[in-house]
């Protein structure tokens, strides 16, 4: 199985919402805390974005919480999980 990962910070309310959505769906994930400029550079390089959360499911970049929620509601998340 490919990795499910969230780039996050401790103080981010949208990160908390992403955790809750994934936990409610029973989707395991690993938190990757963004703490310094090297971590931010990694997020920007991987996603082209400079915000958290940045969610990867089965190695596919979903985006932030709003993107994750939309993918869940549209059924796209289920399709990615089935890959």
C-alpha cells in the first residue's frame, strides 16, 4: 500500500479537520510536521503550495482540507483508495 501522509502543523485547525475526516473514514495516515524552512521547501516542491495541511492518499496529492472534503463528497477519495 502506498503511503497516506499529511504535511501539518500543531496549530492548524484545518489539519485537525483533515485528521478527523480521515479517522472517521478509517483511513490510516502519518503526520509529517512542518517545522522549519527545509520542511516548507519540501511542501512547496512536492505540491506547489505553501499551506498546510497537504494531504497525500495512496501517493496521490489531494490538496488541503477543502480539497480532501470535496474528494470525499464527490467519491474521488474512494476511487483513489481503490487504486
